[in-house]
C-alpha cells in the first residue's frame, strides 16, 4: 500500500462514520422526539407479527369511535371497513403466531405504543390514522426485507396495498402528509 493511502486511510474512513453520526444525530433531534419515543425493536418474523397486531389493534380502536360519531358518511364507512378488515387480519396473524412461534404475540403486553385519546373530529381521526398507517407500512417494509414465509409475505403485501389506498383516501380529507410519512411507492 502506498504511503499516501496509509496516511489517507483514517480520513477516508472518517467520511462514512461522520455521515452515520449525522444520521444518528438526526434521529435524536427534538423535532423527531415523538418518533424516538415510539421506537421498537424488530428482529424477526415474530416481532413483525406482534408489531402488526399492535398497529392494527390501534387502527381498530381509532376507528371504533369514528364509525358511530363521524358526521361524514364516507368516514363512517371507512371506519367500519377498517374494523372489519383489520379484525380478520389480526385473527390470521394470531393463528400463525400460535402455529409458527410460541403464544407470546397472542398475549396482551407492552407493544411500545401508547394509546392516546380517541379522536373527536374527522380531521383528528384522519391525522391519527395517517400516522398509524405510516407506521404500519414501515413495519411491513421491514418484514418484507426478512424474506418471510410465503403466506405471511402475501398478507403483508395485501395490507401494504390497502394501506397505500387508505392513505390516499385520508389525504383527500385534507390531512397534510407528515414529513416522515411513507407515500405510495415507498418514497418519503
């Protein structure tokens, strides 16, 4: 190795490390504190199942209020469909959990998310559901990267497609996209 490369090596190695440090610093910035507070650890398929169940249960909780209180017929219909879809998907995920793993993802526990107050307006609901779906899509993106079982991959892809369609509907209600929200096509 040339003398120049030997002297330049620490500098050349510092470039990627500096970029990584910048990215780590960005995630702890006060503007991103909410996202950091909700961070969870996903290591494998079981963790993805647990995270998906938690996100979908939260979507059902949010939708339950709006299905009866919304003044908008389309929002009430959206909420009812959300409850029906997610209930069936949760049942399937729990069935797989019992078959593939242990029963831990079927027991209530700390999911890393805190349930907030139920939304009291269509706009608050649309905003909360947009955030929920963005998180759901992030979990799915991670899960698909694990090369999961075929049936699980197919369900995640279906939920992903539904999530993009639902985000598009929610945006039509006037909810601005958040900067960290995933848009259709996986672009932020």
